[in-house]
């Protein structure tokens, strides 16, 4: 049995996945280079390429 916190996190992930799918349907998938540039900007240039989320 999962803890209430784990269950809540899973619901949040599922909801986020749904929002992303809806966005992609309307606007197309995100450009990987643009995502990498934003990530670098937000993290001060640190790269986590190859690291699974």
C-alpha cells in the first residue's frame, strides 16, 4: 500500500502528464534545444543530460 503522500505525488504527476499532452496537441511538442536552454538558464548552466527524471 502506498502512503498518502506517494499517492498524492502520483496524482500530481498524472495530472501534469495530462496537461503536457493537451499542450502538445495544441502547440506541438516542445523543442528539445529550447528546453535545454531554459533548463540551463534556470539551473545556472548545470547540465543533467542523460539523467532520468
